[in-house]
C-alpha cells in the first residue's frame, strides 16, 4: 500500500517539481505564493485559517534529535514559506510527534507562523491536566492554538479543563475529535450542548458519512470542521492505481490524485481545514496546491464520485 502511494506521488514529481535539498523552498517551488492558499474563517472568531494543514500521526513519530527528525525540518520549512499560519495537528497518542514538532518549529523562531493543535487523550481531571502540561512542554509553547478531546475520551471532564484553560488565555480554541462514523451522533450532541470551536472527523470521497448530519449541523451551528484521513490511510490511492485522471480535472487545477481527493473535500462548504499527513516536502507542496484555484461545484463533485467508483 505504501509503495503504491509513493509511486503515485512520484508521478507528480516527474512533471518538473523535483526537490533540491540545498535550494530554498521558494526557488524550488515557483508559481505559488504566500497568499495563494485558500483560507476559511473559523466561525467563532472569524480568524482566517489556511484550508490545507499538516497531520503528524506516524510521519512525525521519530526522535527529533535524530537524522529522521532533522529531515522533517524541510517539511515545516515548506509549510511556513508557502502557507504560514497553517495547522499542524498532533496528539500525545502519536509518540514523539509533539516533541518533534516543538523542537523543529522552535528553530524557525516564528511561533505565530504555526497554528499548533493537539489533544488530551486520557481519563480523569488531574491526569488530563498533567497530560496537557506535557503537551505544552513538548510543543515548547506558552499557548496552544487548539486543544481537542481526542476520540471523545472522558469528554465531559476534559472539556471542562479545556474551557478553563481558554478562559485563562492558555488555549485559544477548544474542540473534539473522532475518526469513526459511529461516534458522530455523540459529536452532534456535544455540538448542541457545548460551546466548542472545532470538531474533527473523517471525510473523504469514499467515506462520506459525515455529509449526512455532522457537516451540515456544524455549518449551521457555526463550528469549524477539521478533516482527518483524507486519503483513507492511503487506501484511496490503491483504488485508482490503474486509473488516469479524467481530462476535465485539469479545469480545476488538479494534476494528481492527491489533489483530486483534497479538492473534493474542500468543495464541501462546511470544511474549514484538512490535515493530510506527510513526511515528504514534495508531497506537502502537492497537497498545498489543492488549496488553490477553482473548487468543484455540486455537479462536478458527483462526477468525481462517479469516476472514482467506476471500474
């Protein structure tokens, strides 16, 4: 599965965007500026957030002091040069991820150029406070842009703590997350009863359960939506491994399957931000390009689904 994904991505690179490690990111990737990435407002504040962010599960679970960790600095460099202010999402569940982000991001000395998002993933008030404190230390920050209750674990207890931290100015936004459609009724219940700023859920061209209730409700309630698993852990690339992109995809600035999948998600008006994970600068740049240009309308969205499902 991983080899198929890498192979698909390399097709994009053959089109002329070869990455030179010794060159600056801006010279390697011409044609995209700091203001080109589509931004959408966080409903609770109207703050604009770039629509393409960065997920870090697995990809950033490496020792930040080792060679693998230092190599990831190029990923953050790509993000900060082409889409400053983009979300970087992590969790204490993700091993070294928080420490890796904090260590590398600190080297840029541009804290406000990153939108840090992490989670609390534990039961109990005191345990939650301790875990949150550890996340702040790993991120090397005095303020977290977004803290979320991961997979709704002890959600009532942890939300109270997060709201208290928001009142103290230590957390800017509060949210909840899950990746399984079976949890969506509970997320909707929370949206009805709690003043959260964000929800995070799974949504992609193959798994569209969130379309039924969660996304419309979040839009109507004025709650920002983060999308995880946009490539269904790479499985979507396997589905299209023997397909060519349809010719009409070029009309929407789509030159790879990754952009095809991301543009489909972005074309839903309830979506605020997508967090595809990657440890490769070229892949991140490719993902960022999906946040530029024309988005598909409803008819094109239907065409995209039909073409994806076609044998």
